[in-house]
């Protein structure tokens, strides 16, 4: 079992932090935006400058599963003074943070979602569909029972109503379907391999150029 999952299970936690969740999905072949968990202002500035601006900063804790609603996410930070200011603001809003996550800001106009849930009859099932703010509103999603084959994953990509967004769109290239298929297969494999994982939510998965990049993730434990 991955150390982060083992540690969380031992502590009796219901969720992983975003940083821990990112490590889990990255281990399964999902491409994630560059990020670092920082403990001090100086460290946050150093990481932001190493990544290159703009960056996103987020409060990071297993108790913060709805960071945006809690005001714990700041986008489009463009210099070290802003990093220092946001670091102070975020750390003053919440106690018991694991740290502040500094993440390279990923730009793209197309957002999708990958998820994992456990069906009482079929076991782990993978979801793919339109993401971002439209996930709940439009419910344009498709499901497969894990484990997935490459053919299963490619079929899922073609089943959603908004599949045209995955082709060449408004000057952007078509998505790298093999990378997307690899991510879907990997998430399904996590559900098969780790019984303690109840759910996975990767939303949004932003298409940056032609690459699907996870900019947020949540792993829920049984």
C-alpha cells in the first residue's frame, strides 16, 4: 500500500489532503500540475520562483475537502510580494494546516473530470465527463467497471456528448487521447489495488495544449 494511504488509514482519516491525493493519482499515471507543499513564506517564494509565475496557492489539510468554498484558494499570483501576502492570509484563516500548496497555474479552456466510486454490486467504477462548474449542472458523464482496458478507456472518451471539445477546438490542438486513456486506466487500477479507497475525484482535469493535467484531486477513504 502506498505510504500516504497506509498512514491515513492508521490515523483513522476519511480523506487524504490534496497534496497526498496528488501523490496517489500521479503514481497511477495521471499527469498533475507541478506543485510543492511549503511550510514557510520563504519556502513558498522559493518554490514559486522556481516554477515560474503565475502560480496558485491553496491551504492544504485533510480537513479541507472544499477549499474554494472556504476561501482557501488564490489564483493568478504573479510575484514574490503577492506570495508572501497570500501565505499570511491563508495561514490566518485555518488552523492545523499541513502547509500551503504552491502550484503552477495551468491555463486551458477545456475542463473535464475523472472519478472513481464503488458500486455495491460491481465494485470500483471509473467515471469520465465534462468537468469544472458544469459537472453537476450538465451531468455529461460515462462509467465503466474497473479494471479498464485501453479500448474501454478510448470508448469512454467517445461516449460523452461534449466529445467535440476533445478534438481541435478554437485553435487548440486535439487532446492526447493516449494520455487521457492512461489516466482513466490508472484511476481504475487504484480502485482495484487499494481496497481502502472509497472515492477519487479529479476535477478539474484541464486540457493544457494537448495534455490532460490534473489541477485538483481528492481521495476519500472507506
